C-alpha cells in the first residue's frame, strides 16, 4: 500500500513540473538576441564594407555637383536618380530639334562646373554623361526616335560652338573631356509618364558611375583642336 502511494505521489509531482520556460527566462533570451543584433548593426554602420563605401563616394560626387551648381538658375541635380534636369529652357518646339540660345548659354555655363567636379580624384568615378533626348508621342515611333537623337546631338554641338562674348570659352582639355565623357542617346517618347507633351520634348543629362570593382574606361587621348562643325 505504501509503495503504491509513493508511486502515485511521485507521478503527480512530475506531472505538475512546468513544461514551458519562465517568462523571466524568455525576456532574458530576447534581450540577449536584441543586444546581438544591435552589436552587428553598429559594426556595419561604423565599419562599412567596401561596396557601401563606393556608393557613399558616388553620393558625395553628386552632392558636390549639386552644391556647385546651386546658383545656376533652372538646373536641377537629382542625386537619387543621378539626373540633371534643365527644365523649360531645354524643351523644344514640336517637330523641332533647334535649341534656344538661352539654353545654349545655360549649358555652356553648367558643363565647365561638371567637368571641374569630374576632374577631382573622387570625381573620376564618373564613367559617362549621357545626353538623353526625348520626344512627345505625336507622330511615329521611328520619326520621334530620330528627332530625339537630333535633339541630344544639338546639345552636344552647342558646347563646341563659338561662345558669346560674355561666356566662358571651353578650353582644349575641356573639349577633349566632353568628347571622351559625353554620350548621345535618343529615346523617342519613352520616360514621359506624368509629363505634358511640351515637357516630353526635352533633353536631360544622365550620370553613369563606375560600378563596384569595375575598372575605369580607357580612352585614347588625341590632342586635337579642330572638332569640326555640326551640320
């Protein structure tokens, strides 16, 4: 009888032992996990990897360009999308690829600032400047593709024109850098979402930077001072 009673009591005690860990132990474990996560986060923030450091340098280049051009009216430097918008002054009339004189003046004012930033050690991460021409949906796709390309070409041609008396003349090294750094592209009426037809008939600059662990482009430097004229 005593043996059965002892067995029954032992079974009851074992059955009443708590199965789940205590609330205090759970909170302690969660606190330890939180501290581990925060420690790793602080290490990453205070000691960024090389790829993050590369992106930081690119952001600094664009920020420097934005500060340098803050007094150039009508020019907007977008450091999120790495784009340069010239606003109304870089818009074209319908079916036209001729750039207004005011826009030419603004381009010749802005581009030397861009080249100055690109010449710095950190600025050498700038791989190319794409001059993007656009058109409105009016007309056929191929016609607008050709028109948008001519608009981009007009922008580049204006940089090599004889400047007016009150403008800064591009030096030979500047012209060589424009030749090696700038690229012309026509995009018909793409990328026109949310814009009016007048706003679509425009040109923009797109800044392309050297990617992480990507080697800089090698250009063949030819010292010439005769670049010809656009027809």
